[in-house]
């Protein structure tokens, strides 16, 4: 599994976990115990921090990806023949490697 797929799966799992914990915390409970209230506040804070962290990481990944895409686009636009040659060479190498197996 690639790194991108692992990150996407992790983010999806953490989001599902956060949704579950929020639903649990929103459930009506008749307990007025200070221990329960403190535990609930602590859990809400942890969920909030996790969501903020995931949002920041997502924005960082998108920013990095956008920069790389712009760089590649600029390279291909400025050097179309070199890009074509690189693509052809990569295809030949992949084809040669896969046919020998």
C-alpha cells in the first residue's frame, strides 16, 4: 500500500473515530458526577485537537502538491520535447523490465 493510501486511510479512520466519540459525548446521560464532566471535557478537547491537526496536515499536503504540480507544468510547458523524450524513455524502461519477467 502506498504512502498516500495509508495517509488517506488513516485520516478516514481518525475522522470516523472522531465522529463516533462526538456522538457518544453528545448522548444524553443523567450523570452529574464531576468525574464524568471532567472526563467529557477532556475527551472533547482531545477530539477538537485531533480535528485541527488533521485539517492542518491536509492543508499542508495540498500546498505541497500544488507546488509540485506547478513546477511540473512549468517544466512541460517550457520543454515539451524533453518531456516527451523522458516519457518515452520511462515507458521503454518499464516495458523492458516487465517483459523480461
